[in-house]
């Protein structure tokens, strides 16, 4: 799938794409993996979207341990990286590609702090309420390992997982500011790298009695 606003890349961003994404003050990011354990399940796809709506899906090869241009983008201080459930994606990028993402905004944390009138904080639910768009999640649990033969449905799913993130980030930030929870949200985002380190070291319930 190659459309004006959607490009599939192999292994890394091109230099031209890197320069274009670096101009955006915020980048939506998502990952697709073979499972939910970063130490076991490999990274297969990284999706990006900038404020202009340009989506890139980067296919990560089996055994690949670096993506220099992606690392430059993910560690650039001038671009806010927006995830839904950043805790997993940030851990996956660090474990597989040695990328230490910063700065971070997590729309799932923001939703839990702002949308206290509901317990439905999945991306599909948040996008449905705030964007009035129903995401097709039928490809969520599928084989992402065969990067050369991803289906149109898989690529469409991957693109939509980042296409609405920057818009809902702005709306959630407005809600957090209105409810006077913006400061605590920022503090949560700032400690995410430490939580990711603990996750990768397999510490659990560290703060329990």
C-alpha cells in the first residue's frame, strides 16, 4: 500500500522522511509485535503519523537490532511522542532497537485521568467518543511476523492506530487542563521510562507492601 499519506518502509525511515517528521512538534507512534512480552516477542512494525497526517509503517526484520533514523526521531527532544499505552510500546522499542523514547504522552493514561465517567479506555472506545470514528480492530490479533506479505487489512489497521492519536491527544489535554489534572498527567508521563526499566528487569509490584 503506497498512498500519498501512507508509505511502507523497510528497516528504517529514509533520510528524507526523517527530516520531514523532525519538523513536526508531535508524532503519533504505535508498534505491532508477535506478542505482549518484549523480552520474548519480537517487534514487527512501527507506525508513525505527523500533524499533517503522513503515515509511515516501518517493517522491522527478524534479528534487526537498530534503526538509526527511527532512533534519532524517537529521541529528539523537540518532538512529543504520542502513544496509546506507551508503557508497552516504549518497552518494545527499547528492548528490540535500543531506543530510549522521549518526551512521551500516553493517551491511555490521559484518558484514565480525564474520562473518569467511564472505565472504557481502549483506543477504539476513546476514538469513538472523541472522534466519532469506529476503528476496525479485526486485525489486532494477527500474524505480524511475515512483514513482506502483510494484508491490506493489516496495513489499514496499523495506519488507523496512529491516524487519530494526535487529535485525541489534544482533546484529552484540554480535558485534563479543565479538570485540573494536567500537572499530575505530566508527572505520570515523565516517570514512564523508569516504569519501563522496571518492567524489562521483570520487577512486579515493587511499590506494594
